[in-house]
C-alpha cells in the first residue's frame, strides 16, 4: 500500500472516529509567513481565518464540532513549507489548510497535502503553476498572475501610453512569475521592454540597478515581488530623481510597504493590481465593521483568508468532514462568502477574477483607480 493511500485511509478513519465523539475538534492549519520579513501577510491570513473560525464556531461549528486552528509558520521558505506541511498532516491531524501565502511555499506544500488527502485553499498564492499541476485538493480564492499581469499591461499601454518599460523581479516563484506574465502581455501589445532584470530578496541597496533604469530612460518601472524590496526600490528611485511611474502587484498590499519605503511621500502615486475591494461586497460589510470595531483594520488578504475558511467549512460540512469528498464537491458547487459567491473550475481556480488597479496616496493609503 502506498504512503498516499495509507495517509488517506488514516484520515478517513479519523473522520469516522470523530463522528462518534461529542465536540471533537476539527483541526485546520493556517500556513504562511508568521515570522520574518513577510510576517505582515501571515498576520493578515491569521486574523481572517481566526475570525471566520470564531464566527463558524459561534454558529454551531462544523457538524456540531468546533474548529481548532493551528498556526504553521513557513517564513515564505519552500523547505520550511514542506516541513510544516508534514507536521500539519502527521502530527496535528489537519483536515484542511488555509494557506500558504507565497507561491514558492504553496507549490511544494500542495503535494504533501495531496498525498494525505488534505484540502488546501490558499487566500494569496497566485502563480499559475499551483493549480496547473492538476492536484484535486488545491483551490485558491484569489486570481492568477497571468490575470493580474494582463490588467497591469493593459493599463500601461491603454491608460499610461507608456513606451519605455523597465521590468524588474525578485527571482522568486511569485515575483518572477508575475513579471513574466505582465511582460508577455506587454509584448503582445507590441511594446518591448527596455530592461528586464532581477534583484535578490533581502537586498536593500539598489543604486546600481537604478542607475541602469535611468540610463534606459524608463517611463514605467514594473516590479514583480513583495513590499520588503519594493519599498526601498521606489524610495531610491525617487532619491535619484527618477520620475518613472512605479507599478507592482498584490505583493505590496500592506501598510508595511509604506514603512519600508521610509515615508508616505515615496509611495505617493505608486500603482498596484489587486482584487476588487472587499468592501464592495455587501456580504462583507458586516465583517469589516466587526474587525474595525475590535481595533483591527482588515487590510490586504484578511478577508481573502476569511473567505478561504468559509470555503473549507462549506466543503467539510457538506461532506461529513471528509476533505477528499469535499474537494470533489467544490468543483460543482458554489460557496457564499464575505466576498460574494465563489465558483471553482476543474483546476481549483475561480471562474471569475476581479483584479483592478489601485493607487497609493501621499497619506500612505491605497484606493481603487476609477
């Protein structure tokens, strides 16, 4: 018998056994960067999942059983992601996972969950490879890089009318994948980038790179990566006198983008692609108000994580807490969430993507561009 079959059999036995116990815990992992330079995103995932679990438990739980969340810190490191995925499966007995955040973590971890028959719903991993693998248990409640890359490229060409675009990425699965997706659409529009170059995660001195950007007279700098590098990059661009419009993706949707840039004045005018505002969904307004009343601003991926938990809950509660059957069920059933009704295709992708353009202002806040 293969390890995959053994694991799935053990999960089935655990599900059957749990049904005989009153108020047994349904263990769900929340995997992401809970420490390190990207911990702001891990907090967003945790806050969203935590409130969703509390709300579901207050309403009676799943089949009368309470959700127990387990925090799994992968630090956005692939090897650590594999380690925590194995821990969630083997030690914690998780039936499902909300996560991971970084695509470079989600992709290897997803294979562990597939072998174990564990349902995985990521709020944030956008690299197409994740769902293109064809794993039956993997879903995402965000869009894909090829979708948001299209939105960015269209905006650069149709709205900004830019001709000289420098494309920079952080060499990571997410950052490079996003930059390449944008570049592909840009090229299809007939615009050839004037520069294409990678930087290294953790790097802080980009003066040599900026000198190159200025030498090609770029009118737009597109960056595929996270806020930790985007902030210093845009600050140094401005300090060196570059007026190029800075555009990035959903990897900078955090207040920490402003912090690492050094001042709101440096992010003023920065553009980014992200999903439509959660506040635009009537079903989400109540939850947003409850977050704010508690003193927490649900920025970035907070409501995406809440939504992912709702998807997990629907799949498990409609299938006697069986994650394998729940994964099959999601391919043919809609789920009502705080971000509207969600439907999934055979890959586990949303059937409808809602990427729009945002702009950061001089107060360090972002708003949808009309």
